[in-house]
């Protein structure tokens, strides 16, 4: 079986970086590139596209709220019109940067608070997915299973690739444990390996409360700003391969 390994990348700006993008790009199969609002800038976006092309990695848009100081993780009140405009502005920017290098975007993945806010508003999710499709109907939408974004994408006829977050704990409802709580971020090698193996072999995950939940996904996400993200990505990739599977970009997974 082919499994995608994706990471949010290019999440710095100017001379500032949050991870070793060059090394990480050699391990993952899909790169979710920050589009300039929560992080990223034109030069960094172009560099991420070049690195992805060099390494055979799929390039996807990773739009977030306009909030560099909060890294796009703070919810900021915006109207539906504003949310739609922010999404399209960022998607358009990365599309142009990529096409100038003969690279077509393969997927689309919301960042943090933007995705959370849209997932709580099914009507907005439907509206935005229709606009995304109007820009590029070939895009694959990355989403956790059971979310409004997933439903809206399917309703609009877009392909969806469900993701599993190897470095984030879930609660009993299958929701991400807030980052400020103990155990919310999973980063030690043994725990990550166990979570990945359980996900691949059993299709389940153990919640922070010790319960077992079913997980439906074909892509594993590692956050680039998690401490030791490169090592985490290497661990996840080696565990996927140790289970007898192959790491491949999103388009190949859904082919």
C-alpha cells in the first residue's frame, strides 16, 4: 500500500526558519507550503517549490489566517467574505509561483485556526470548497476524517485524502488536544513509532485518555515546527517501510 507523508513547510519568513526544510524535503512525499499569511514569503515559497521539484515531492497550498505573530494558531474574527478572499489570495499566489517553475499544485491543506473555524461552519466550508474547485478542480483536499471540510469537498466533487497526525494527541471525540495541555504534542521516537504502527496495522489510535478510536487515513502529517521534526519524519517513514508499505505523494496514493 502507498502512504503519503506530508509536512507543513516554508513556515518562516525572510531570514527566519522554523525547521530544516532542505533536509525534511528529502524525507516527505508532500509539502504543504505556507502562502505568506501565517508564514512564508514570495522568495521562500519559490524555494520550497524548487526543493519539492528536485526531490519529487508533491506541492500543496497551506493557507492560514493573516497572523504571523500568532503563527496562524489564534482565531481571529473575520467575515465569510474575508475568509474566502484570504483563501483564494493565498492559493492564487502559490499557484502562480509554482506554475512559473513548471510545477502544478497537487493538493490543498488548511492551517490551524483557519481550518478549525471553517470546520465549525459547514456552509462556509461548502462555499470555500466550491471556490477552490473553480480555481483548480484537480486539487486533492487534505482533511482529518469526519470534518465539514471533508464533507464539503466530496459534495463539490473534489478528491479528499484523509490525514493522520502522528505528532498530535487526540481526545475521546477524535479532536486534537489543545497544544497548551500536557501530552498534546507527541515527539519521542518510541511513542511515534507505536502510534504509526498501530495506525497502519490496526487502523486505530489510542487517545490521550487511553481509549481506542478508529482512524481512516492514507496520509501522515508531521508538523515542521514540532521540535525534532526532521527526526520525527525519518522515524515515521522508516516505520511505514518497516510495515511493508511505500511512501508516495498524494496523487500516487489516490491514483
